[in-house]
């Protein structure tokens, strides 16, 4: 079975959803026969390259909230992350264009190190004091994932390198009706949107393996929208 996951490094529910999917997959009897492929999805493809803003300030502007209210929104997401055993910094993170890190992820895929780089990028963005929008940080992460430094630098220097692959992933997402991430596709037959609980993923894998229709759509789950919205404002 092949599972494809569309996600973005800037999406906290993708970070949380991957952890939940991993737990759900661990409970699936045929887990060793599941191939997991990660696909690109940019939350802010029109965002200017190299321009970043603090996440809390971005949320305050987007939702018309005070900085304290925006911090509360981030704390809400952080609590969900911590419940999955993930470290999450609700403040001190940057928000920006993720096209270059997606290009590096395609390089990593070509070298068999995609998930390693993805996990390192999530950790850098959500748990550490490292900006994944800084080219030097991106190179360092690529090296930590086992990629060649010179090759990673060459990809970042050439804006066309793996650009077609990123855009192809995004076109496929649109064709499949993905309007939020994370978005999971099982054997190109069943789609699951959002950071669902681990047991939902396990049940879907079991049903798909057995060749049955996954029983109805999964219940609504937290996800990041294409306009970059990732948190529900707290009333």
C-alpha cells in the first residue's frame, strides 16, 4: 500500500498530523508493507522569498486579535502538539515562503533521505531556535539528513532545481480536491484530511488494505488552509 501525504513545513497541524499518522501506522498489522511518500503543499506560495514575520504577529494581523490573544491561539496548538509528545514553541518562530525547503525535500527524496530531512525541518521550525527560511539553516539541515552539502547549496542557488516537482505535487493536490493540509491519500483511492487521531488512521489503513471503502469521511480535524490559516481563533 502507498500512502501519500501532502503537507507544508509551516503547518503546525502537519507536524502534529505526521506524529499521529506514525502512531496509527505502528498499530497497523501490515505496516512494513506500507510505502509513505511526502508531497509538497505551500500554504503561502505567493509570499515573497526571503521575507519573514513572527508567527504571533502574523496571527494577530490575520484574525484581528491582540498579541496576547494570538499567543493564546498558539498555546492551543502547542497543547495538542505536547499531547503527542512533540516539543512546540508557541512564540519566537518565523513565518514565510517555504518553496526552497520543498525543493530541498525533493532532492532528499531523490537521495533516499526525504523523511529524515522532513523530520529535521519540522523540529527546527517548531521546537528549536532555528529558522527554516534561512538558507544556511536549510543547508545545515540537509547535511544533518545525510545530503551532500555542495549539492544542497547548488539546489538552493538554482531556483529552477526541483521547482517542477514541487509544482507537480501542488497540481496533483488541487486535482485530488485537497483544500487543507495535512492531506493523506491511500492507494490513490481514499483521502483523509486533517490531523486525525491515530486510531482513525489505523482504521482507514485496515479498511483500505482489505479493499473496502473507508467508512464515510473522517470527522473534521484540525488542518491548515491554503490562505495560511492554521489555528481556530479562541472565542
